[in-house]
C-alpha cells in the first residue's frame, strides 16, 4: 500500500486514533461526568445520542462539500469540530450544555468520514477495502489505550480532564501536519457489478435495492459498534459485578480483538476473499456472541465475549460496508458516504436512548437488542448476496 500518498494517509489515520478515544471518553469518565452534571449514569450516557444529531445535521452538506471543494477541507473541518467537542464536554456544567457540545462530535465525525474514506479510496483505488479497514485499526488502537490512560490518571490521583486535554493536543498537532499534505485527485466511482440492474432500477426507484440495503447496513454497523464500545464495561461492572478498573479494561480486550480482526481482514482482502462474504460471517458471529452474553452472564463469558465482539463487530464492518456500497454505486464517493453516514447518524441518535432506557431495567438485555440488530443486518446482506448469485447465474 506504499505510494506517494502514504504520508497523507498517516495523517488521516491519526485522526481516527483520536476518534476512537473520543467515542468512548464519555463512557470511560461517566462516573465523574454524571456527578458533575448532577444526573445518573443513564442520563450521562444519553448525552452520546447527541452525536447522532450532529451527524445528521452535517451529513447534508459534508458529502457535497467533499465532492465539490475537496477531501482536505472536509477533514480539516472534522478535526476542528472534534476539538470543540472535547473542550466543550470538559467545560460543560450540565447535560444540556454537554448535549449541545456532543452535537459537535457528530458533525466532526461526518466531516471526517466524507473526507477521509473517499480520499483513501482515491489514494488506493485497487485496494480500497484494505485502505479503509486500516482506519479501524487506528480507531481500536485509540480505544485500547484510553482505558489505560484513564487508569494511570486515577492511580496517580490526577484530574480526569487530562484525558480530554491529551486528545486536544494530538488533534492540534495533526491538524498542522494535515495542512501540509497533498491529497489525491477526486474521482467518481463506478459500480463493479449489477450495472444493468442498477441502471434499470434507478429509472424506477432512483436507488437500487443493493444501495438501499447497504445504506441501511450503516445503521446496523454503527449500532453494533456503539453497544459494544459503550456498554460492555457497564455490563461487566453491573451484571458480572467486576471492579471498575477490570470492567473498563473490557474495552481494551475488545480493542485487541478488533485490531486482530483488522489484520486478518486485511490479509483476506488482499488474497481475494470477497468483502460481502467477510461481512456475512462477522455479522452472524456478532449475533451469536451477543445472545450468549445475554443468556449466560458469567465472568468467563464476559471476558471472551468482549474479545469476540471486538473482533466481529468492532473490527471494521462499518468500513467494509461503506466500501461495498461504493463498489455497487456509480455516485460520487462523498455523496454515498453521506447517505451511509445518515444511517449511522440515525443509529447514534436512536440507539443510545433505547439502550439507556433498557439499562434502567436490565443492562444484559441491551445485548439481546444487539443480537436482534445483527439479525436485521444479516438479512440485508443476504439480500445483496442473493442478488449477486442471481446476477452471476443470469450472465453465465
């Protein structure tokens, strides 16, 4: 994957290292933040739903901006809004103000996605799936390290806010670095298969069945990632009754699984294993592991389950789903990324509220919800798989 845009790619990947930390920084500091905001754990966790609003607000302009003015501007705006989010959460005196700053995180995520993924696909046109899956490695590296950073802060009786300050400093340094990088020229994608079907379906429905299924898959992939990253620690402490530090480290175990998955998926992709086949396997396993966590809440199931969920649901299914969507769509990469991000944004807004409500009754049941969402995702992928089979038979 080494080419003239390698240095640009490193800057893009580093943003997602911080993004990985930012996704769980509220959950990892939830005890401190809930006290500061004068609310319970569910109230503090509900702030995360603001990310979805931000994604939905920005997505209507981020994709078009990326396609019209370039990927670099979109990435810079993403970094700026993440700095606003981190500083704002740190200074927020209550959940209302925190919710407002949480919207900035969703806006940041939307701009980063619509700038980064198209840029990587354009920098590595023959290895788009592999380039995008590396994003997940950096996300998980961030999620792996943050619990250890917070454990160090707590062990030394330091202010919890240092975890936010470190992320802001990294983003500022990387922003200056990104400003000096050259981005690849923009291209418009072409569908790799289903071309005749897509053209015909667009005349009647504007979107093909494959595009609709894969856009909806964005909702599924984001839900599976959210529930694993935000609730596995509370599952460990409240359901299994692990210590706070031990339960926080469940996120790190999941990150190890996700990083391993990135490596395996990268190898599989380079050896020609189809993205769709990988996705079907990962979503099926996520469904089974999630149901096991709900049905058998024991410490060994929790430990193994955290690792496996990290592998199967946090190891890159968002990136693989987006890559597959770009393959079957002839639309601009920024535009299809926006559509995918809309589905993700809906998940980030709706699922935290549902999960917070469920948590007041039974935290373990959140993973039953996860299993159900995974089953829905599997159905979407099987529709695309069946259509690929039909297309292959019809064109023998």
